[in-house]
């Protein structure tokens, strides 16, 4: 697999994790779909790419990025998607814990970040609140 294919696969995997989370609570949310499409745009993917990934998840394997920055970007997207529909379900929390653990993040850090997100449902998360948690664990 050449470098370009690997990068595409990483981006698809990122979106796949978001789609998994959106489906974890068994509810279709237009807000979550909007968020995922915005992330896709940031990743230089299209809504059609998202639909293709959603329709054919068996074609993908999860790719965990090597860099901490890339893994943290995915974790942030997962956390913000979880609260985007203003309803945090236990199945979403459980999936974030599993994915974060696979990406090498401590369960206690992940839980603290989830708690911050839950405290700010329907409002903006203060900029430093998640960064302060990361600093605490990533010294």
C-alpha cells in the first residue's frame, strides 16, 4: 500500500469510528450526521465517501494513527460527536472508552474528558478544560 492509500485509509478509519459512535445509541440524529460531514470535509472527504463507509463497514479495518496528535484529534471528534445531539448514552460512553483505550489513552483520562463533555451539554466546552486534563496525564 503506497503512502497516498495509507493516508486515505486513515481518514476513512477516522470517519468509520465516528459512524460507529453515531450508531451506538441506535438513534438516527441529523445533528450527528451534520457533525460527521463537517469532519469529513476537514479530512478532505465528501458526504458520498461517508455514505460509502457507512454502507460497507466490512471493507474497513480500524487504523490507529501513530502520532499522538492524530489520535487526540480522533478522540476530540468522538467526544464532541457524543454530546452534539445533546444526549449522552451509556453505549456511546462505552464505545469511546474502548476506542480511546485502543488508541493508547488512559481510561481515567478518557472518563474525565467524558465528564467535562457531559457537564457542557448544550453549551460550549471551555477551551482549557480538556487541555488541562491532557496536561495532567501527558506529562
